C-alpha cells in the first residue's frame, strides 16, 4: 500500500464519516478505500476508525492523525506542484466555508473571478452561519466575521463590514424619523440575530456614546430577510452595507442618524496554521484581499 493513498483514504473517510462518500470524493471504489484505511492501521499498529453498520467514527489515535494529516497532504501537493516543470498553474480542490448572506451577496462573485483566473482549481463553497472546524470538516479556508480565538487557526484581515441604521420612506412617513438615538424609543424594529450584539446598538458622535436596546418585534437570522422586512415597512433595522447598497442608491431605504458612527465588523480569511500555507490557499487569500479592497463594502 502507498502511504499517501492510505492517508488520503483515511482523511476522506474521517471527514465524511462514510467509506462510500470518501470513495466518491477520491474517485475510487468503496472496497479499495476501506482496504487502504485498514492497511494504514496495520502499518501504524493502531486503530484509527470505529466501524459500525451505520457510521464511522474516530478513535483517539484517529483524531490525533486527522489534526495533522490534511496539512501534510496539502504540503505534499504543494511541493509536487513546485517541482513539476509541467505544472504552470494551480490545481486541486479548495473547500471553502463562509456565512450564508456574505457568501451569497459578496463572496460568490469574487470566487467566480478567481475561478476564471485559475481554471484548473475546483472550488467547493459551503455556506453556513454555524461554526465549522476546518480540520475535522475538511475545509481549506473559511471567511469569518470577527477574529478567530482558536489557536490552531491563522487569520488575515480582508476589511471592515460597515452597517447602516435604515428604514423605508413609508415607515418614516407613518411613524416619524428619529433624529437622536434617544428618539428610537417607541419605534418598531427588525433584528438580525446573527449579529453578535443584536440586542445592543452603539452610536458614537465625537466623545459621546449612546447605547440603545431595540425591542424585538421581528427577529430573524438572515440579513437578507431583515432587509426585505424593512423594505416592507415593518420597522427600523441595522443592516450591513453590502446587503442594502442598491436599496440605498434607489431610495427604497433611508439612512437614519447618519451623523453617528456605528460599530463595524471585521471580515477575516482563516486557515489552518502549519509550517507553510498551501499555494492554492495563499493564492485565494491574496486575491480576496485585493478584491475586497477594490470592491470595498465601505
């Protein structure tokens, strides 16, 4: 058995939790995938996977190997590309995780442009607002709002995501326009619960800071639905700029308390720490940094 084939079979099986799905990812048979893993276990003298009729789970030894094997395989692929005279561009698959709305509105177009430049790279974008573990879930890169606190991750800042306090002209005509944070009391609000501090809005003007806790008339974990409900006149909302840019230009939404500074959120590209970042991951991060600056959400 080739050790690399065994490691690839193990990583794919551990990440998918299934020999069948691992075989599909690797493009080999289910039987061969299972054989490779069994031979790897024999070579190492340790059981890596617990097998049942319904699922495959990791042993302690398997967890230890999974924390390092994907990085080693990426480094190997990177080395082979570097030494191969025939390899003129980047190849392989990049598995990417990102928040749903940010991915749908901003990231998908950026990845389309990246793919056009690197046609031999396959992109697998998975959108979720839940935290994903890059190593165990098999992701090369994740775009996240806020600095990661996990020591096994490194991060590179892309830029700031600014937000605006907005309402529809129809709502303002019906309920009046607040000119000061203290005048927000008594209004209806649409709350994006994906925001870390969705129950506390901070307004700064010079040396003054005002904190307001909106009443939760309508709540949803989707910035797009917040935008749509606000457009429908349901209340006042705090929305990311990239979600409502067109509506602001068309006048469908009106910025409120524009003289006050609202808290911005930082977007990062996060990846597994290792001796050397794979070339394809580094290429995407470099592209994302430049693209974010050119198509700034500020």
